[in-house]
């Protein structure tokens, strides 16, 4: 199916945001809104993933919008951080104006884009589902545990490592110092909150707690995509394994978890990207998609 790609600008708290809306000839009533991760990228996404995904979905009839939130790409303003509530709300409204037949919208994001959705994505009444790939939940303790379980273990079997050892190029002192520091962090207890507040979304609270609170408030369908070679994904899984509250929200019946063992963090290889798109499109077409935010 052919689809038109329309450039749009829209307001967010007095700042101008920029987006591209993919409008199929015969659009369905459910759309996909892509939420960017942070870092040096914009609405095309890492490895052009958002462009490729948008065109694939639009060819099946699904409208898609990708946009730059404040401070990213061609958008104006100051970086809102992980709480992108206003940017997401503004984008949802702009999307629905551009495609008047839309009834509900699914949010899609990876890494800290997924984290932003978990913090903010429950607030918009038109949002019926989330698609999260490799959510970002980094802290010193979980990062250290993942490094020990995965990075150091893999390094022991690395040909490059043993070649350096045999050539007397390996710095044992620096390596053991780094390992000892990582072990100390892994064994440390999680830091308690420094600021006490009744607002669960106060910026002074750790962002992983705000993610958890947002997920608790969202009772829609969630597709959780895990790349088996992503250390960020392993940190997320470590976070979930260490918390009964996280286990409760990710273990709900409407949360579908799909692991791609050979995929890296950004699903950059063609096979991984194709697998990601196929799983996403299949889930997108099957879930009920009734707007789920009753707790706004």
C-alpha cells in the first residue's frame, strides 16, 4: 500500500517540535508513535530503524509518526530529560490532527526512549499500548552485576585477550583494579532515596522508581523486546530479578516478553532488525488495543 510522508511542526509549551507522519492510502484506526532515545540522533532513529519501521508499517495500512522531542534534531527548546510527558502529549495530539480517523495510539521506544514511555506513557488517554525494546534502567549496582556475569566471563574466552597476554601487552594491575572496583559495587546495597516526597514522579526520585510507578498505572498491552547481546537489556533483567514490584508489573498477563538471543542493543544487524519488525507487526495487529488509561 502506498503511503504519503508528511512533515509537520507543532507546539509544546511554546517550543516548536518537528515530526514526519506516514499516512497510508487507507489508514487503520490505530497508529504508532515513535519516541526517540537520547544521544546524538533524531527522528530517523538509531541505524535508521524508525524510518524503516515506519515505512514497513505504513505499507500495511498503519499510520506512523516519528518526531523530535525538545532539544533533539530540528526541535527547539531544552531537553526535558526522561519525563517527556508534555512532548509525548503534544505529539499524540498532532498525530491525531494529521490522521483524523485515529482512535488509539501505541507508543514505541528503545533504551531510554522506552524508559521515557514507562514514566510518561500512562498519562495520555488515547494511548492503548507500549512497545519497549531494551529498556534503560542503569545504576551502579545492576551495571556491576551484569559486567561480572557477562562481560568479564566473555573476556576470559576472548582470543584478543590471550594474544595480548602472550605478547606481554596486558595491564594486569589496571585490570585487577577495575575488577575489584566492580566487585565492590556489585556487593553494595542499593542507595536509599535522599529526598522524601509524596509525589512518586518527583524528579528527585531515581528514574527507575518513576518508571515502575508509571508502569503500575498503565493497564494496557505491552510488548517487551529483549536483545540477548544487549548489556542494557541484561541490566533491565537484573533490575526486574531483584524486585518483586518489577516482577509484578512485567509479569502481568497483558505483557508479552520476546527475547531475540542474537540481537545487539540497537538490533542493528539486518537479521535482527527483520526479526524485530516481524514480531512487532504481528503483535501490533493482534492485540485488542482498547485505550487503557483509566488512572489519569
